[in-house]
């Protein structure tokens, strides 16, 4: 089993920045692709950014140029640097990990989330 714990959420004003972190523990050797998802109130969960086993990043169009995903492969610690935040970015952000190589396949492991609130 893999446990994921997110941190770094908080409240910022429009245009502000936050850096999310995700610490993995347990059977981290089984982790390949990882990603950050978010779910806003009343909306479905969506993939914000992902990173493949090889380190290839993926970004949703709405965050391209503003968010940067990275990770320390040895520990499978995942980060999400968010800049130029907008109020529509207010959501619970979840870290997820997959046994598959690429992020388009289902994630097997999920953290409990960290809340990001962006005020206008």
C-alpha cells in the first residue's frame, strides 16, 4: 500500500502563489506516474497536472504557464508550484499516484487533500 499526504494549501489573494507538496510512504517502489487533481465545490474532480515515470509533465490547459509539477523520483515526493492563482482555482487539491507509466491511466492511490482558497 501507498500513503500520500499533501501539504502547502492555504488562502491567497488573486495573483498569489502557493507550493503544494505530497509525501509518499509505504510501498513507494510501486509508484510510477503521479498527479495533482482538484475538486471545486459542486464540480467534478479534474486532473490539473501530472508527471510520467520518465518525468514528462502534463498540464490542463487552464493552468499551463502558471503551474509547474516536479518530483524527487527517489522518494516520490511530488510538488506543485502554483503562480498567478485565480479565484476559480479554489478547490481541494489531491495528490495521486499510479502503478502505470503515464497519467492518463487510473490512479490507484490518493491523498486526503489540501485546501486552496483564492480570494479576489
